[in-house]
């Protein structure tokens, strides 16, 4: 549970008020990074009228539990509902998934059917504020091992479904790869590339995807390269400057979303506050460094039935079904009409519907 001291709250506000602003450039807003006017407005609000205590109370009212990792548990509105783990990515927290978890655990509250309910578990990624980062970089248990321990050993779910986006998609894919007898189905918003492929055997759609991915990487992937290669240099500045931390996160909410206006000022600042008060930005970079340096198992071939939901404004290129099938047993592939990287917050109804339809097929109701 959160209980941020008044001293820490006042320290944050003092740092925000003392921000030394970067010299602006003669460019259009957002052309070369976070828009200065937008950032100034949010920093001023964060330092004055933003009510952290209101959001702290709302976060504390969530169904928190501790096990192999910190997690939220949303009990289903019907008995014997199948269990489902939801995993977020970066720069998110468990908070992004609470609306989706409510829809899936209590669908009748949102116009759905009670018989479609799940018991939903939302674990905190290690190092993302509420779950401590693992002490060693390359030694087991890895994140997916901790999540299986939580779901199978501690909560007693013999079989369960998993969903993930971004960093979380990689972890639930490793989970399904390592524990296929326990994972009944895998629902993804992102998928790891194949370890190798024959360029001569690519389809035209796959070639177009790789060209699009290369263009996006050249223009947009600088953040990932820094977080993968020199994360501690970046982390020091973002751990010391709340306006810098907000600028780093804010740019991603705008660039990776389909409709930036779907994120209220309070939502963005609460996410930034969680990173700030738990001093988690440094440890949140760990998955990038570990993946880049091959300190976590690669996703090679997942035989668990897999669904892939493709949101049009998600970061990078739009993966075709045949590309995802190179690593996964794809039984459902959905092209969404709208939405981006933070689909659980942007389009919870679309995402909940796709998750429900998939698991209704692979995890039939009793």
C-alpha cells in the first residue's frame, strides 16, 4: 500500500517548481521530442493543483496482494470462472490494466454476460514500483518463472490464460513457452521476431512489414537503444528530475497512442508519480538491457494456442499474421479499427471483446 510522506510530496513539488527549462528550438511542436508548452503546463499542474492524495487513495483501494510478486486480484462475478493473467509494458504500470480487468471480471457491469467473466490477476512487473527487481540479471527465476509460481503454485490455478503487451508480451510468451501444460492460451499485442528466417522465403506482406519496421526504428527507436545499452546514464537524470521523467514518459504516450486526448492529465501524472515515488525508472529499464544482452531466454517457438490483436497506431510496424506464426501457433488474428500501444486504456471494450472471444474458444466455460 502507498503512504507517501508529506516530505516526499513537498520535495516533488519543490523540484517541479525549480525546473530549469531547456532552450527551445524553432521547430513545430513535438517534431523533435516532447513539446515544451505541453510539458510546462503539466509540470505546473503537477506542482500545484494535481491531487496526489486522491489518486493515492484510489490506488490503495484496489485489490492488492503479495506473493511471488505484487499483484491485483479481480474476482469474477461468477463461480468457477477461468483464471487470466494480464501483463503491461513500458512505460506503464498495473494501473493501466485496472479498467480492462474490471471489464473482464465483471462483464455484466459493462453490458456483457456474467458467464463470460474471468478471475483476473494483474502482476506488477519486477522493478516497476510495487514488485522489487530481481537481485541478479541473468539468474533464474526470471519474470515468467515468478508469474508461473504465483499463478500455479501460490494461487493454485492448474491451467490459466495469459495476455500481454510490449515488455509484458515477451514475458507471457516465455511463460507459455516454458510452461505449456499450464498455459491454456496466449493473447498478445506484440510478438517477438523469429530467431532466424530465410529472406528468400518472405512473403510480399512480410517484406513490406520489415521495410516499415526498419523505417520506424531509424526514426523512433533511439529511446530503446539507450535503455538497452546505457540505461544507468539515462536513469540518473530521470531519477533526479521529475520534469525530465515526465518528458520521457509523456512523449511515448503521445507518439504511441491513436488518440492522445484519451489520456487525461491526471492519468499521465499518476503514472509518472508512481515511477517517481517508487524511484522505479532505473529498474524499469532492466528488461531492455537484459533482452539486448541475451540475459533472458529467447522466445523461440510457442506451441500454446495464440491470439494476436493488431492495433493500428501501436509502435513500430503492423505485423502480418504469417510473421507472428513463425514463432506462435496463431489461431486468432484480429485487425482492430482503432487504438494504439496502450490499448487497455485507449480501447478497453475492443480489447476485452477480443480476449473474451479467444478464451471462450480455447478455454471453454464449464
